[in-house]
C-alpha cells in the first residue's frame, strides 16, 4: 500500500470520536467536492511560499492557504465569520439597551413546497421584504413602534416534507420596551402586512401561529438569533432538528454527502450555488454607525490570522501533509498545540519516515490514535447509500 492510500483511506468518514474542529475540516473537505465557488480551494491551495502555524488561546491554525470566506458553504470560514458577527450584534444590542431601548425578535417565513428551487424561493423572500419596507403603511408602523433600525439574518433549512425553507430572523431595535398590549398589537400588524405581501405575490396565506414577536433579553440571545449560522451548536447538532421532523441545516446535507449519499451532495450543490454571494446579515441603514460597529467583509474576517507564530514552515513541506488528508493536517496542528515548534518538527520527521518506508501505520496510531479498523467506523463494509437509506434520512 502506498503512503497516500494509508493516510487518505476514507478520509471523510468521521473518526470514532470526532470533535467540532475535526467535523468542520471533514465537512469542508466534502464541500470541496460538491460545493460551489472558492470553497473548493479553501485551505487546500497554497498562496504563499511559507506556511505559518499560529497559536491563539491554545488553538492552532495555519496561514498561507487560500481562504474562501463563504458563510454559506464553508464550515471552517462560517465559524470565524459567525463569531465576529455575533459580537457585532451583541455590541449593538448593548448600545440600544444602554440608551433605554429594547430589541425584539421575529421570524418571517412563507409557505413553500417540495420541488421548488431554492434560488426562486430566496429571491421571492427578498422581494417580499423590500415591499414590506416601502410605502406609507410601513412609515406609520415604524413610527408607531419607535423603530430605530433592524438586523435581518437569512437562514436556509431543508425539510423532509416541504423542501427548501429560506426564512428571515429579524431583530427590531426599538426606542423603548413595549407593553404586552403593544407587543401583541405590533406582532399582529407585522404579520398582517407580511401576509398581505406574500399573498399578493401569489403564495398561500401564512400561518399566524408561527409568527411571534418576542423580546431579546440578553445580547447573547440577540446575537445567536440572527448570526448563529455555522456556529458550534449547529455543527455539533447536525441531526437534532431533522430527527424531530423539522428542517435540517445544510451542514447536515453536507455530512450525508460525505458519507456517500449522492442526492444529499446534489442538494448541497444546489444550495451552495443558489446562496453564492447572498448576504447572511443585513443591517438597516445607519444602524452600524449609531452603535459604532465596524464593518469588515466576510472575506476579511476569514483571512484574519490571530495568535502568535509557533513555527514557520517551507510551504512545500506542508503541501505533503495537506495532500495526505485533513486528518493528517489536523494532527500537525494538534502537535503544535501540545508541544510547540519541537513537536511540529517531530511530527514532520515521523511523517517523512513513514512515507519513505511506505508504512504509515505506526505514524497513524501515534498521531491519530487509531487502528486500521477505525477507517470507516460505523460505515465499514457498507455499500453506497441506497434509495431506501435516502428515504430514511429524508433526502429526495
Ligand atoms: Zn472557507
């Protein structure tokens, strides 16, 4: 067996105990195959002569590779971007409460059915929101509510029964808290206006029961409400919602794709293409300035490297590790975390020795803590996903 196959075998199957970071890297490797745009090269294509491993609060990462900055398609970049966005939202909410204001949350959705394309549904939602904010009725409602501004978060899930489900999570920043009577009144008015617009566009009526205007009591709640996309919670709870019969996040589709479910891969590809370039978070005009929130782009956030340099390596040396699969690359980062530069050198020496002797078993058991039987885990010996499997997982 060659070194390549020893390390690469079934690299995308989850190791027996998979942490959140391992999962992000595994899913990114899957997105490189079925996703659209720069995610196909994220963390793979080297863009500088050297690679630096940095340590930020005990967690190491490597710079010198292309980063895609895609909140929608890349679980690694999405984590970085979401964390920054959540902090921005928290800062705005704190600013609002300090000035005596209050923040309210409400989700806006529209009826959708299996078989409808995601791009069309997403565009229709965007158009409906633009209509919502136009004309004299909105001006009156805004004045009555004491609306300072809003933040709109776009989220997409995929449901077993009804297909794609793009929806908005809105944070309304108000001048002062509402009484219960006012809250009920505005909940109804907001719903009513949205429902009217959706119906005028030819859709079925919305269900009032799922439209709730609720106060966000903490900055964390506000941040999580609109900017949880790609968060640790979403990545670690891939199947929770689907199990309850609700929609699953696109990461769950990507996970199924990595495990051999081709239809799930196609779905993720459709999603990745449809969402390409779309904004996940939109702040109403002037709101960022009001709360002194800076405005770096998703790409800039994803490319920013934090932490102290542990070691600078020759890029070609790291290419070998990178080509051996994401688990090998993570093992190098873990070596940097536990033993610094000395451990990284030892890792590279052992990796080189293993490659030359064409036997990486000892290397793998030392650095991955695994045996040959761990390669495929629960999927050992399993045939590619059948139609029945797909039905069980709700992929159609
Ligand atoms: Zn990326």
